[in-house]
């Protein structure tokens, strides 16, 4: 039976405050997208207008330790300097775990709403776990067609105590198995800038780790909606597990007019993880590396899941352009700031491309 909403408030209350999420809308028998989810024309994703990434964007990380080390570093750095996205294989995360993560995500979101709602902001048993929908729904003109559960890693004991039973063990293993890969990539990227950082500094740049499980229910009118609006990630490097359905789009170049934008679809590659540059790395590199502006489309065919790990600086860390790069470039393009301030600004607004970087920009 279709749930009838008398006004936008009743819909918002059902989806956001009561924790039913978008999945609750779909499960209620929804046959068309509510007005609250219809995106402005310039924010909609036209699949026909996007190119599929055909160039070789997949990097074999096992070659980082071999005779092709320099070439692999150049490939990674070129991707970070241009698109801000690439994919990796032989990354240390097993295929079995990758499949288990997708199963666990579906298991968590298939639960009744009241089981998930115990993790809503304000009632969750711990601030390191949050279940929600969209991004900042109370500040968005059009909501995103996505539900999520977010788990911040502090230590193993807290993860096992507070993270949801349906996914905590595989999510914790995912973080553990990807941590060294992230550090190897960061070492390569920083080394390519001809800058040396000690291990404690590198650790601080990826000291905050948060794993999300995202759920994009089937949508009756995918052409009217977005799963995630255009944005860049706030952190240093993001690791993303896609399922086989696809729907991730990355903006190519810095076109300021929506009419001139070119978007590239990042196709799922079996066994691969997607890596993307975040705002913190763009700031650290004084603009040399580009945080990737990206978005996600919805589909009417099948519900989609994705599992990103956001690797970011510790909240207390000060970040700014590396001094060696400022000396070399002759200018600092970003100011130094405490990363917690950047986080608060990032989460205080709805998605709006890369405007979050304006908070740190000097030029």
C-alpha cells in the first residue's frame, strides 16, 4: 500500500526524522518520485551525455615494489593531477572480503526501519555511528536518493562494541586491510612532489578513518534525481568499493559553466577499488593534485550499494600547503587551518561542487 503524504513536512518526517529513509519510500509502494527529490535541470545526470572512461585508469599496485615503480608512480600522479580518480588492483583487500562487504550492506539496509533508526543522530548509542539519508537534508532544496550508515574508526574495541552487528566485522577488516595501501599511495604521491614527510606526519594525514555503507534504492524516475549530488570529498584519499551496477560520474577539467562540463563514468572493474583525491590533498599539494568533483546517478533496475573509506587528517591536525611547494611555486593558494574547522564547514552545507574549498582558498 502506498503511503500518502499530505505535505512536504510529513514526507520529510517519515524519511528523515523517523528513519524510514528512501528505502522506506520505495517499500511503501511509491510509483513516482516526490517533488522533494526532483533536482533542478542543471543538476540532473544525463547518462547519454557522459563519456565512459576508456583510457587505462587501473593501476596494478603490486608493481609499486618492482622495477616499474617509477612508471607506476607517474601514472598515479598523472591521474591525481588531472581527473583525481583512478582504480587499483592487487591492493591487499581480498575478493572474498569485497563480496562480503556488499552482502553486509544489503543486509543492514534490508532491516526494518526501527532497527536502523536506533543509529539516527541524537539517539545513536555512540557518536561514532550514524544512520541517515541524503547529506544534510535540513539544508537541501532537493534531497538525494540515498541512505547510509557511517562508522568512524577510533579503535577495534569501540568498533566491535558500537558498530552495527550486521556489518561491523567486515567493515573493520576492510579498514585494516586497506590502511597500508592508502599509506603506500600517499607516500608515492608526496614523494612525486619531491617532498619528504616522516611516518608520524603521514599517519596524521590519514589518521581519521570513516567507513560508510551507502544504499541507493531503485528509483521510479532516475532521470529526475541524483543518488549523490556533485561534490568533492573533504579528506586526503578515499577508497571506494563499487558493486557491479555502476553510476559513478567524475567531472573532467575545471569548466565553470554547466553547459561546457564534461562528465566521465567510472565503470566498475571486477576486483578493483576506486581511489579519489580529496580536498585535504589538494590543499597540501598547493593545488597540484585535484580533488575530484563527482556525483552518483540512480537507476530503476536494481538497488545499488557502495562502500567508501574516507581517509582524512586528524581533526586536531593543522593542514596547509607544504612549505617546500610554497617556496617552489612562489605562492600559497590555500591558508593553513585546523582540519576540524574544515570538517565543520564541509558538513554544515549541502553539496555544491567544490565550493567547500573556498573555505581554505586564498586566491
